[in-house]
């Protein structure tokens, strides 16, 4: 469903057995000194449902490794979620967790209490990167956990982090390819940011770690996003969500943060395809019309018309204007003559072609 109302329940960091170099969980969740018990979950749900009407609603246990916390506490929290699900007020339940916190006993508990979606923070499928990031689990843990979650019939999510210590563009792309082979249903792409009070911040300050630039992160994310989409895997988020605490100049010390990071990725894909399609055409001093659906025009144009400016620079185009259409096909024309056209999904294949690689 397109519109889902999420009721977020932030679980304390106690579930994680170690501290990853990039993680300061209190900063990411924006929560401190909160004891999450059944009563807390109930109070959050009651607060949210007052504003919910005729909307698909989901309880989401975020902020920690849910399945790594004490089984008794898991059960207490799940009972509350299942109560609202059984009433029909809540339609689904999800959680995020670590690959090494998945086994038969844990999944049987989740199944019993109505869990629907389990997102694994695999971050990377390269053992060297995992070790340098102090993840505390291996590639094999992610393979095993993913297969077991699918076996039990849950919706499987993967969360990956391009740009971790020891990683490279090729390693991040390989993580994506290996992730695809595990058949996740949904994916989140979070380019690595440097958060205050983390080991990664110390590594950055000492010159041990160099983060991706914004443009490097956009390029790498666009490539990975394209691979997932061409394999019919839904990417539900790209870039860490902007919040009161996660913001450049506040708790983000360095790294490729942008409040509209996903839009930058989408813009890159459209610009790439426009260049690919128009290459070799004589467009100098010509007026060009781009016909597209209204909801795509901002992506094609780019923030502050960055894509329009770039196309004018490359091809010497005099003017580019937009025209709305209800058709799915995007057309580029001059004096009512169509120069080229493409469907929205072509942007993914074209991006890989422009990188000199074949689509998998």
C-alpha cells in the first residue's frame, strides 16, 4: 500500500551486544533514558491512534536490535502490539535487528505474536568491512538469518551502509549483488555518516577514516538503487532520515548528509538517462520541450534546476521547458518533433549502461 501510518516504538540500545563504530544509538533514535515496557508501548499506540482513521497502520520497533533483547521483554512488548493487531486497529508489525540475533526460537516467538516484517541491518556482506566496523557478526550470519526469515514466511528487509571503513565502490556494489541473491522484499540504503560521540568520529578526527563525499554517495547509491529496482526489489528509503538531532552541523560531524538525499539520487538517474538519450544530437541554440507526468518534473529538473543547467551546458541548448502529460512515457521534443522518449524504469538500466556494466 502507498500510504502507511507508522507507529514508531524506539527500543533501547540494550539489545545490541557491542558498539559498532558508526553508532550512537541515542542520537539516532533521539531518545534517552526511556525504559521501554508494555505500558510505554501502549501509551505510544494510544497517542497515535487518536489521529488515525481509515489508514493502514503499522507498529514498528526501531532504534535497537529488537530480537537481541531479553526474550521476556520481547514477549511483553509483542503482546501489546498483537493486542492492537487482533483488534484490527493495527494491520502489521515490524522490527529491525541484527543478523546474529536470529534463530528458530526467536522467529517462532515473532510468528506467535504476529510479527510481519523483519529488517536485518546487514550493513555489508564483506567480512573485512564488518570487522573494521566492529559489527560483531559475519557475512555468514547475514546469509543464514536471511534464509531463515524467508523460511518462516516473514517479509525480509535489508539495510545496507555504503562507505563503511574498509569498503570500496566495488565492495559496496558486491554487497548489493549478494543481497539481491538473498531475495529481500524491501531495502534501505544508508550511506555512512559520522555521528558525534562514536568511534567513527574518533577515526575521522585522527585521519584514519575518510567519508564519502556527497556526490560519491549519490553515485554509489544510484548504482545500488538501480540494481535493486531492476531485480524488482523495493527500496523504501535512501539516506538517513532528517530529524531534530540528525542534521548537518548538529550531530552529523561529517559525511554525505543531505535532507533530500533520495531526491538527489533520483535526479542523478534522470540526468544520466537524458544525457544518454540525447548524446550525438545537434541541439545547440534549440528550444527543447520535456513532456512528463507532473510528479516526475521535479526529479527531471533537479533541485534549483541543476539538471536543466547541466543539460544546457553539455548540449548548448537555448531553453528547456516542461509540459505535463498523463502518459507514463517521458518525451523530449523540438518544434513538435519527438527526438527521443523513455519509460520511467529505463533510468535504472541506462544508469548501469553509462557505467559500462551489464545489468544483472
